[in-house]
């Protein structure tokens, strides 16, 4: 499978905070990624993913509805086998361990910088198409 160019990589955003979702969409678009849609619930994310076939998904862990982003990401990976980047305000060890059980491409804590988000997306796409996988981590401090 060939690595999609960054200007053609399709990304699904699962985030229930409208301002964060729109900010992510704008940031990713500025860096040449195509945001195929924004979903506030796991059900919406799965439906959107089946219709748009994204190359990668960015999931918040705490989403609207009954299912959380970890469950949603696991379901998405079982359906489409695409990488998932978690972007969340929940960086505690228990949440991290649960998220790591589905082998995310990255685990970023909010607020994450534009550079952190773009780097995580680019690395996830590169690793996916190179066949590599890395466990998620949440740095205790953001790089300058």
C-alpha cells in the first residue's frame, strides 16, 4: 500500500467539542490534509468512516453518547484497520493503559500544539504504510 501524500490523506475527526473540532479541521486543512468529517458520537464516527474511508482518525476519548472514544476507536480499527490518534484531556494512567490496549498511533494530551498534532498525524501515516506500530504516550510537558 502506498503512502498517501499529505495533501491527499483523508482524516476523520471524532470530537464533541465544536470549537476544538473546527480548530482541528482548520489546522489539518492548512497542512494539506483532507478532513472528511467531524463526528460527536461513536455511531456518527463509524457511519462517517464507512462512507468516506479515511486514512486516519483522530479521537477524543470523552465523546457524546454512551460509548467513549476508546471503544469507538477499537470498533473503527476492527472495521477499517486504520491508525488512530487520541487527542484527549484525560491523561491519567488508567485511561492511557486502556487506550494503549488498542495500539493507537499516538496519544496526545490537550492542549496539544499544532506541531504535535501534525507530527503525530504524519508519523502515524508514515508508520502505517511502512508497517510499523508504536504504543501511545502522553508527554508530561509539551516541547517548546
